C-alpha cells in the first residue's frame, strides 16, 4: 500500500472513532435526563389561583381538600362576615363548604332578654325556617345562593328580614316565593332544633353563631370586623386550621366593636 493510501486509511479510521465517541456521549446524557415528579408546578398552581410559597423551588404537591361545615343564622351580621370570608377562602384554598342552619331564636327561646331583643328574635324565626326549607328541598348549592341573596338584603341593603325581603331573596335565586310561607309555620321546627343542636353539641351550648367545623374539628366563630380578603383570607384559614387541629387548644378571644364593619 502506498503512502497516500495509508494516509487515507488513517483518516477513515479516525472518523469512525469520532462517530462512535459522539454516540456514547449522547447516550450518556440521555440517561441522565431528570425524571418528572408527580407534582403540579408552581406556575400551574398560580395560574389556578392557588397560593404558592416563594420558598418552594420548582414544584409543590397538591393539597388535599378540606371539608368545612358552617352553621349560620341568616340574621346575624357577625356570621355574615364569617361566611363571606369562607367564600373567599374557597377561591384560594381547596375547600368544600357545607351549609347548615342554627338559630339564635332557638338559642334564646324562653330566655329573659330585653324587649327590643325579644322582638328581633321573634322575627328571626322566619328567615332560618325558610333557609332550612331551601336546603331540604333544593340542596346545598341553592341554600348557599339563597343565604347570599338574603344576607345581602339584610346586612348590606338594610332591608330588614320581613316577609317581603324573604320573598325577594327567593326570587333573586329563582326559587318559589311561596316558600316564605314556611317561615311563619312551626311545622318543621323539630328539624331546625336538631340542626341547631348538632352545632351546640360540637362547641357547647353557651356558644352562638356561627359554628365552623374544619375536617371534623369544630369551634365557635371565627369573628371578624372587618373580614380578611383574597390571599389574606387563605392565610387566616391556614392558621385557624392549624390551631383547630390541636386537641388541647380551647379559646382565643378579645373584645369586638359594638357594630360589625360590613362589606
């Protein structure tokens, strides 16, 4: 073999070796690609409106859904504020809100109270009776919508809670206005007292409205004035849920203003 032929052969061998080395390099890098964790990225969570701590790096596990049972009396302004807080919590936390009724009229039935307070409590039977009927006949979603419509008229528009307001709130959410008749009948008061009693059994009969239960642990309140909004609503929920999970936690309380700051 001549000198020129040997030179061509050496170049050919070098090209084969280079090609083999490149293939090994690509194979090695392919084997090192990171696996995909079964987590939802922070970008996806933020896009869904879920809060993500800045301390987290590339991914965050999806939180389980909390079941929140909420007992309310429609005429109580403090309860109205708490309910609006929970509705905002649903926007920023994985929460399923379940509505129940309790009654300040049941609670104070036969109690010695001031005359003006007694008149308010006597009038308070009708709204909670109608709310109970809505829940029984039309379900959770309509009960929540009715409470929002009624509470807006009672607490924000200051329309009171007479028959005309009950009928208007029913019409607001497409429910039969004839349901207002049930507010002035005591035919279903045993069921009302049972729902009220369930709440009191959880937190004590000296408690009032509202009663909130998060994943099985219940307490009276919380009470706000003014209430937290948006991401702050979620942060407050996290703190309360953490305290609520402690079996030894009993009470945290301070004086409240005479009148709630409604929104």
